[in-house]
C-alpha cells in the first residue's frame, strides 16, 4: 500500500493512514527509550510528518524509514534538552507502568531490561525490533555501518536476555 | 551458522516481545489529539497550487507590464524608438497610439540630404504635412524669410502659408546644401523663375550653407510678429533686430538671403 504518495484529493486520509500504520511503533520506540511523555513526543513526530507528507514520495519502507528518522532525531533532541536542564528528572526515576492484567502491550520487565543496555545498543535494538526496520534502514537512520548495526544488535539482545534471565543456549 | 543468525534464533521470544512493544495501540484520546494536531499542521495548498501561484504571478506580471507599456505608449511617454515600435505594433490591432514625435527641423534636414530633387521635394512636403498634422514640434521653420513668401518670423506652428507655392521657384532650391551644386537643368529651371519670387539667386544658393540659412528677422514689416526662426542645429547668423527700432541701412552679407516681401525700402533689394 503506497501511503507515502501524497494525493491532494485525499490528503487527510493519507495522514490518517500513516498515523494508523506507524503511530503504535513510534510510541513503543519512545517508551523503549524510557523517555518521559512518549505520547507527546509521538505527537511531535507526526506533526512533522504531516507537514512533510505532501512532498514525500516513496514506498512503505521508505516512509517507515523517514518517520523513524524523524523519531530518532526527536528523541536525541529530547535527551539533549533534558541533559541541559539540571532540574530534569532522571529517566530512571520515572514511574513505569507495572504489570497489569490487561493486555495493553506494555512489558515493564522488558522496559526495565532495556534500561540496562548502552544507549547505542538500545537505539539499534529498538529500531530493529520495535520499529521493525531492516539492518540497512537502521544503519542509514543512525549513521552507522551495517556491520556495526549487526554487532550492536547482537550484543544488545544478549544483554537483554541475560537481564531477563533467558537461558543461554550454551 | 553466522553469529548474528544464531543470536536471532535464540532470541526469537525476545524479539517477539520487542515487536509487541511496537504494536501496542495508541489510546483513543491521545490518537484524536494527535490527528487534530496533524490536520492543523498540514499545509492547506498543495504543491500544485503553489506552482499555479507562480504561474499566476508571472502571468500577472506580464499582463501588467503589457498594460503599463500600452498606457505609456498611448500617452506618448515612451522613448522615441519604443514609441515608434509601439505605434507600429499596436496599429495592427487597431489601437491608436501616437507615433514617435518627429521634429520638423530634423525632418527637413533629413530631407535636405536627399540627392534626388524629386525625392527631396516629396520628403519636404511630407515633413510639412506631418507638422500640419499637429505633432507640435518646433523645428527649423520652412517659413524662413525669403523661402515661401511668408512674412518673416512666421511661427512654425502656423503651418505652411495657404498661398505657398511648392513649385521649383519657391522655397529653397533643390540643390541647396549639396556639394555638387545645381545641374544644368536645375539651373535653367531656376533661371526661368520670375524675379520677384524672392528666391535665392544662383550665386547665393550655390554658396548657401545650411549653417547660414537662418536669416534674422529683418524689421521691415512692423505688422509681422517678430519671431525669429528657430534653427535646428546651427546658431543664427545675426542677432534678431527689434521690430520697433527702424533698421539702419546695412548691407546684408553676401550669403545671407534677402528679406522676403517686407524689406525696408531703404535696403537695396537683392537681385533675384
């Protein structure tokens, strides 16, 4: 489905279609990075998407890569902004939703385990598995080589497994 | 098996949990808020309309320029070359704009450069008609004293004298101003003119110099207005005299055309 091609006659639907397709992944991306106000950051990302969507051309893969590039930059800006504010709450001090009986898609244990990873590992793992980008797209979005992406992803998954107590095959 | 693939196989459950984190739906209130902000932020005109805007601006600029130029042309405010072009172009579409102004003096001097007597006479006649049409240009008057029998100093705007005769015996000779001088036929034609026409005699016409053609208005005819002829290029040979002051008997220079008609009686007439 080519939702990335802007059609002036149904531009509104295109915007909604893009949101329906990618908003959950973007929200999960910000949640995985344990950034405060992930809903607000998601809204900022899609406001930028709405402004640039009329001039965007490409398939679904290019659209996903473009949206998560915006999300990655927005996340980096937010981290830098909070780093400049001495009174900003530390990320670790934020209350994360605990386990609930409802299937709301949140995995507190996983979110807590992601905090153990280094920022580079977390970035790559989240883009690769939460945003569902390919290795090449992750490399392009983060400005790394594909080999570096693979290495960081493998080490990140090992660290998550170790923290979550997933038994190793060895 | 490559290490990366091995890792992926071992951590399938972990990757599935990560994938589920990216699949959790956005709460409805948050979704509505986001969509509202997106619709407000989306640009209303499309790129196509923006491009149309550029074309519209360019078309409006062209139309405005054309309208402005036409307006200037109709007011005669364009430079002479442009005014002439505008006259020629707009006349095709039946739009009447004034032609480039043609100075009568310039016209006459241009006509005087013709070597063909017939062509020269035709151009001079055309210049007179153009001036009569009301260009309003003040050129070197063809009504210089002694030329057409008009009173000296007759205003150029008055046009040719109703009784002006455009035959070879009137006005400036066809060969005046040329280096070659009159031909035998021209000389004979001039000799056949009656002596009281007030024309230049052969000697004076042969020596006539465009720079000396402007004769001062001699004060012979007090009734005539003292309007000195306006030379197009050259300064007058002598300052104009005061009509109220009777002229002293002064011998005119040899190359100065005699006063036409209203010579004072005490000034010896020049043989014609």
